[in-house]
C-alpha cells in the first residue's frame, strides 16, 4: 500500500527523494503498480515532471526523453518504423498511453518491448546520480548495472558495419515479438540490425528476450551469420536452436519456447528493412 507520494519538478529534487531507503521511481506505473502478486512499494517518487519527454531526430540519431510514452513513439514522425513496431508490440492502447521509455528500461523485463531493438541499434543512455553531473554510457552497460535516473536515450540510425555497404543500402533492422495472443505475455522477443555488403551480412547485431532474466545481445548468434549471405529461415532456425536455453512456465514448455525463439530470430532477420 502506498503511504507516501511525491512528484518532484526537477531531477535533483527527484534524486534527493529517491535517496531515502524504500523509495521507488514511478514513471507510467504499468509495471510497478501492476499485478496483485507483485510487492507494492510504500513510498513513491513520481518522476513524470522531472525527466525529459521530447522526441527528436538529429542527423543520424534519434534522441528520446525517458518520460516519452509508448504511444508518443508511435505517433511521432521522427521515429523510424522499426521502433514504432517495437512500441506497438505492447498491444493495449491504454497501457501504451501510460508506459514510458524510461520505465521499460528500468523494469528491464526478460521480454521488454524496446530493449532488444535499442540494444542492436547501439543506443546509449544519459543518466544522473545524486550530486553528480549527468553521464552517458552504452545502454547494455547501464542495463547490466543501472545507476541513478535515466534522462535520455540516443539511438544511432547509421550503419554499424566495418565494411562499405553496397551503394543505396543502409542499416537494416527489425523487431518482433512472439506470444499466443496479441495481449498475452510474450514468449520471446528478438531484434536485429545489419547492412548487406555485396550481398553478405555485415555488422550484424542480434538481441533476444525470453531466454534469461533480461533481454540481451547475442554475440554467439550474430557470429553464425556475419560475413555470409543471409541463409534461409530453415537454416537460421537449425543454427540458432542449439544456442537457446529456456525454462518452461505458464507461457509454454522449454522446448516450445526454444523452437519459437529460433523461428522468431529467423523471421526477424528476414523481416529487416532499411531504416529511413
């Protein structure tokens, strides 16, 4: 039961309030206050007014405020289709109206909607700790050891490949989610980003969710296809399947989840389109 509620107007005030033991940062509330079985915090610090909410595209990068809502990503002309698709994987419109980018990163669930695509795009996080200036680190690093309060997220939309892509070819990316029904709990999530260099996959990044406590970059999966022509879906599934480890739960058996995950990775690689 919530006994104390604060809504600071600035970052420093928010950090001061969050320094009190037992405090929880509240963004949209779709994770922290959902599900009766989850322990409810008694001291809430609503950071909605404290963190940036804007969305802008500058040159080859997209900058998103941690307070931006999922539906705002979908409605923004600055956001590329692949990120809109990741946001839309949260099928419930009411939830999208509340859920924030910062909240999705902070919760860092196994099948988080935005984390896989942001990881493969090489996104970075600007965050602030109490009494210190803001700092910027790769998203993967921040997720591994969250610090302070996330303020903004920057996702480069250019090519990560070391080689020179074929003229006219830019960074390709895709993000997909698997579940039994649209509004059901996700069984797995997957995202990829790469360019085609003379018909071969280059600079490949793959991230999957549902096969560990958090979504993560999978260098082992990317290494299977780097520098090679894109295989068929069946070939991708057969290559990826031995690398996936799952635990059976209400979403399905371990074997079902492994098979579904391998198929999802194959679908994601073949669904990748050039970011515009």
